[in-house]
């Protein structure tokens, strides 16, 4: 499935991962507009308010996702 087909929960998880990716790249503070270098637990919980859907659509355009890519939809084996 494409990024625009993801559920709300999958989008939230992707936004959390995106915040962590920004921190790993050293761009978190600049992109998010804060004075610290990595997301807090509060930032992760509020990822939907911090990162707009359009940013995720651009970042992951062309990626083919499957449910097992997400913790929230991983099948129990």
C-alpha cells in the first residue's frame, strides 16, 4: 500500500519514526523549531500535531508498505 493509504495509527507510527530520523540526521531542532536535538516522549505522542501529513507524503512517496512494516499492525506469529 502507498503512504496515502495508511491508517491513522500507521501514519502516527511513521511520523514518530520520522521525528527520530530527523534527530539521527541532526536536523530535528531546525525542522521542528525547538532548542533540543531529539524528540521527547511528549513529541512522539504528539507527532500528528508536529509533522503534517504532507511532509510524510513527500518523504515516503513511492514506498510500498505492508502491514508488517508497522508495529501497530504486525501480525502475531
